[in-house]
C-alpha cells in the first residue's frame, strides 16, 4: 500500500481546522474547559489529547469502512436507526448554535481587536463563507492547509515567550479554587465529545471520499497530536494572563503584549480559523437539510445564515460559556458509543 503522507497531512489539516474554531483560536474555549482550573487543567489537556488522537482516528476509519456519506448515516450506524434520527436533530441544533458562536466570534474580533463594528465582521464572514462554499471541498482544503500551520507556529511562539517569563513556573503550579469541581473532572471528556460530535459533519464525508485506511488513520493521529500541541501551548500562554476569564479574545490580548509586531497577523489567523469553522459547520448543516427536507442548496444556506446571524446577536463570551459546556455534556453519549463500537466488525463486504 502506498503511504501517502501528503494526503494524511491534508486530512490532519482539515481535522485541526474543523476543531480549532472561534472558541479554540481566540483562547476562550481553552479557558472555559481547561486553563481556569490551573495545573489540573493541564492534566485534563493530556487526557483530552489522547482522546483526540485515538477517537478522531477511529471515527474517520469507521466512517470510511461503512461508506457513510454524511454524519446522519454515521449516527444511525452508531446509535441505531431510530435513536440516530433523534441524535441527528440534536446535532443540527448544536451545529446551528456553534455557527452562531463562530459568527459572534468573528464580530468580537472586529470589535475588540480592530475597533470596527461587530456586524461588519459578521456580514463579511457570511459573504466570504458563501463564496468558498460555491468552490466546494477544494476551497475547504485550501483555506485549512494555509491557516493551520500558521496557527500552530503562533501558538508555539507565544508559548516560547511565556515559558521564558520569570513567573511561569509559579503560574503553572497554581490550582485555583473552583465552584463546580465536577466540571473539571468532566472537562476532557465533554470537550473531546463536543468537538468530535461536531467535527464529524466534515470528517465523515472527507474520510469516505479519501477511502484509504492508512491515510485516514495517520491523518487522525497527526491531527489529534497537532491539536494536543496547540492546547498545551495555548494553556501555557493563557495561565500568564491575570483575570483570564474576563477577556473575549485572550490569545490576541497576550500577543499584543508579548509580540506586538505580530498582533495584526495573528488577528488575521484567528479570523481565518473562525472562518474555516463557519464553512465546515454550514457545509455539514446544508448536507443534513438536503437529506431531511430535500430543499435547494441556495434556500438552505440562506436559512442557516439567517438563523445563525440572529443567534450571533448575543454576546460572544456569554454564548460560548453557556452553549459549549452544555453541548459537551450532551455529546458524551456519542463518544462512549464510539469508544465501545469495535472497528474490526465495520468493514462491509
């Protein structure tokens, strides 16, 4: 079998690009699930990293083996026909909710970092997303292959600047008091469950299209490993920020302080990551609506963006800190079933 590393790296880039959305790229999601728990958050990241490597790879290999064309088919295989239908409706609601968070995140970048209006950021994102969606899957690959390496480079650069700070070791070992300690225990599982449940909207059709077990397996491993590196480097950077929970886009604030020369470029990368996630989500929702209701593409995309826009009018930070943990806990059943289902039985003759 040809070992196609280039295709494996492309899958890894799409995996990273799909997961690294508005919350991840801005740092807000990492604060919510990990960094606010201090040292214990770091151990949660290591657990989450293992799950992202193992479960992400398994999800894509399973999808390719059963030849699932969309995540609806994948969920019906995982949960059974009737329960799968219910899960797919839940997924649709989650994807629309997350698309709203992404659009609100784009608005927050324009407002907090560029001093422009939130609506300008939201409408520009909608316009660019429609343009890339007309180009199709090639457009998604192209944007991710460009933005993801930049994101990893900046994360490592910021980590380097933070680790060499004289107060880093003191900050690393701090364990802050937390009101709901059970959230800390659940966080690596709900975080991974939430991200994989949503990423399957893009990962399932991509894996089936590639349809090469070795390539998909290593794409999942490389993507999961890259996500772990970004999580750890972002955590090491975020713990250096006092009152880290009050910022909408903490990573850009840190970049402005530590490396102001790169600030604008970093803001563009954050925006690029938000943008790739909006495309991924809308791509997944549009496919599902087409299967469920058989409505024209133009009508479904318009409906998705109108609904997402209305929800995005809420405050970005509040929207994320409420919806993401809720969706994470809802997605736990998905990851448990994915873990239990054996891979070896999936190959259809």
